[in-house]
C-alpha cells in the first residue's frame, strides 16, 4: 500500500511539473506589454507562416566582432571650405564675401564679374542659360538659379578666375504668395523628412554619435528600433513613404514611359496646397526619380534642387584656378552635403513661421563607402542645432531616417551586415503638444519597439497634416475595443505612429513580402547539402530567365556556394502524405518544438548565397523547398539580390532593373571575366 502511495505521489508531482512547464511555455509564447491599461492585449494575433508570423523585435549589436575588419576612420573630404566667394544676403542681393576674398588675397576691383540667369526647361534634363550681365556687388538677382563668372583684367588675354553655379534661397520661380501659405501652428505643423541613403540604425550609432545624442537629448526624439525596409534599394522603399503605395503600382513611371507628375506624392496631396514644399536629392546620376526614369515634367515643389545639380555639370568650376569636375562629394571647394543643408536652410529661412513640407535625401555620404557616413556627423549636428535655435520646433515633426542599410560589398556580406541592411535608421521628433500628451507619449514609446515600415511613415504624415483632432481620434481609438485597427490583418495596414501598433504585428500587416520579411529566425545549413546545391542551381536558372530579356547579356553559371540557412516550415503547413500524418501529431507545440520523430528535416524557406560566372557576381536568393507533395518542390521567392558591386559590367543595357544582373557579352570578347 505504501508503495502505491509513493507511486501516486510521484505521479502527481510529475503531472504538476508537466502542467507548470506547459503553462510556462504558453506564457513565454505570449508577449505581455506593460503599456497603460494593457492596450495591446486587445490585438488578435495571427499565426500562419513566415509573413503571417508575429514579429519579435531585437536591437542589433553595432559592434559585432564580424564587422571589426570593415570599421575604419574615413579619409577626409578634400573640399572642406564652408563659405564661397559670393553669397546671397537675406535681402536677396548677391554680395562679395570679404573674408574669403581677404583669405585668398583677391582685389575684386581688378576683376570683371558677370551673372547669367539659369532657367529649367520642361522635363528634368535641360537648362537654358541667359545672356551674361556685368555687375558690381551687391546686386539683386531675380532668379532662383544663376551662374557667376569673373575674369582678371590683365594686359593680355583675360583669364577666368571664378566660375560657379549659385542658388538664391530667397527667390523661387514657383513661389506661392506668402499669403496663400498657412502659418505654422500647433494645428498646422510643419513636416521635415531628412533622409540619408544606406544608413542602418547600427550604422548611425557607429558613425553619427553626436547627431544621435542631440536628437535624443535635446530634441527628445524617439528611436524606432523595429523600422524595416520593404524593398531592395532606394526606389521601392521611398515610394511607400511618399505615396503610401508599393512601387509596383507605378509601372509606367518605373518603365520610363511616364513622368512622375501624376503620382500621389506627399507634396501633391490636398493638405499641401497651402504649404511651402521642398524636394532635394543629390547625385543627379542616381536620383530616385531619374535613374532609368523620366523624373518630373513640371517643377514638383517650391524649392527643387535638381536644376542646380544639372547646372554644376554644364561647365568646369573655377576658383582662382580650374577645379575638379563635380563628383560624389564635392562641387568646387564645397562639400555636397554642406551645400544640400545650406539649400534646406535657405528654404526654411525664406518661409520662417510658415507651414512647410520638406523632403531631403542625401546619397553622397553613405552610398558608396562603408565608413564615409562619419564625415557627415558634424555637419548634421550643426544643422540640428540651427534647427533648434532658428526654427520653432514646437510645431515641427522632424524625421531623420534611411531607406536600408549598407548593401553592396564589404560589411554587407557578413551575417550581421545583411541583418543591418533590413533595419534602416529612424528617429522622430514630434511637436510639443503631442509630446506633452501622456497617452500619445506612451503610445510613441510603445511603438519604438514594434514592427514599422515606410508605409507607416506615409500614414503618420498624412494623419498629422489632414485637418482633424488627433487627440480625440487617439482617445476614441483607445475607448473603442471593437475597432478594426486593433487587429492584425493578412494584408497591408498602414499604421500611424500616433496609434498603438500591435506587438503581434506580422510582415503581411506591415506590407513586407516574403523576400524582405525578417520576423523568423534562420537555421544554418551545410553548403555541402545536396538540397542546397539543387536550390542554388535553380536560382541560377532563374537568373538566366531574367537575362534572356536582353541578348547583350551573357548567360551565367554557378561558381560556388558560400552560405545557406533555412526557415523551417511549420508542421501544420507541410503537405505531408496522409499515411505519415499521425507521426506529426506530437511534434508541434506553439510552433516552436521539433521532436526526434520529425520525418521532414528539409522543407522550408532557404536563403542561399552564391557566386556566378562570368563577372564574379555575388547573390542572395530566397527559395522554398517542399520535401513532400507532388509537382515542383522548389519555388523561387522574388529575384536574387546582388550583394557586390557590378561597376561597368552592365554598360550595354538601358533597363535599370537588368543592370544588377547583366554581364555584357562584349566584355567576354575583350577577355574580361
């Protein structure tokens, strides 16, 4: 009898332990947020596969040991002058900078100087230079853009000693009458979006420490660690931000068949009709709306920098002597980033106390070299300090963000580098009246740790600028427990950062397709696996299908595989033969337990990194593999992503989408492989 009692007690203890473990596992799988009255508990999770799996957000380590070989001090930019020989005063007159003249021992009386007005013609390509007009400074110039040329009066042939393009920030050829523009107030705030290309959150931590500290400590900006890219490069990430739609919804523009004028961009919305608008992007050769595309037929905004960039390319800059042609970093003695910020300052200064909408995009610093972003920290900090002292930040929404991380070569080929590529930087300063609302502040703090995409940036700006009571809307949302917005959907839902974002949000809800969804962990797989090699061969076959579009492109072959990983398919999603289904009954608990009896060890979504020849192109491909079921067991997801630079390999094709993949046949004839 005593033996039976001991057995019962032991059995009871085992049952209690098992139940406790099950309860622990269950609670561990359910995220509970300490947020007010547990607002996020009202969200209904979805638990399907990959893009329907709730996303867990973890900050990346900016100093991961694998990045150490790539982190170095950048070489200084040679064009470090902060001021030019001529500048435009606040009264709109062009004047001589006497300090610069003295520094270079210039006697302006011995010079003859001329200006030429520059006019942008229809379309985004051509300019018209007016006749030269001789002047003595200061002089009023009624044009947003002009050229200044000076000659030295010698006894022999006059020599050109100065020749530069300039902009007048106090004059806009498309300027709205100031009376038509709303004043900047709490109910009509300004929005300034400051974007830097190829900057992950970790990359900003490493390279912009001063600017990040100022944003955090002085501007009380929110740091959104869950911000994710939705596309490969700049264009597919900026279109959702600027239009709220996927770039795929604009096929005519993407294929160079139409201009961008009719696209529903932020500055084209109804609320922007009474705002002063601004769009500036440097690097005229790779700009978002012009690389392989037509750009704009009409000038899109009140201030538009592209004509200024085109003017730079029309003639060689001169200051005392002939200078280098404009490149990614310099125009004459001035740095591009410095000039861009000066252009933005001019716009904001011209429309002081007026409601503004500005979109600023900087390519030159971060696009080509991994460490050069650091060269912009002091300039960005100075601009932010200027904003705080010269602008009424109480009525301004300021977003500092990026499109994706560094993605071509070097550090981007490491595991952590690829993870950074998907996690662009986003910090947001909100108007004071919103910051001081405790509920909205709680919501914003909660949202910094949730999944966020460019679609949500669009919705945030739209909600802020659309006339309605944002406070009442938020409180109505919180009190309405049956609101549809509380639920995670199986399709895209644009969500403002001023409303709680579900902790159970999925890639599908955030607008992320399977190619760019990073919500599930990958398991490393041997590159010697037969399955992996078959998948790599299939990916190369997919590449050749793309290359068949142009006979100028060579077919490619698999060279080698460098890395492979897999998101294993959940048991309830397998097409398991009926006779084997009973084997799987006990292999799954909350989608995270795999048993020793698991018969399927290969089905899942694989990421394969591989090289092809000719050209030594390096790709990452995503492909599904199903062990069971009939028909094709492999399905390529999206297109393989090029990871290293292709330089001049694709010079023979005009299609911007083919450039990433193409190795031109003529290079084979010349012996280049």
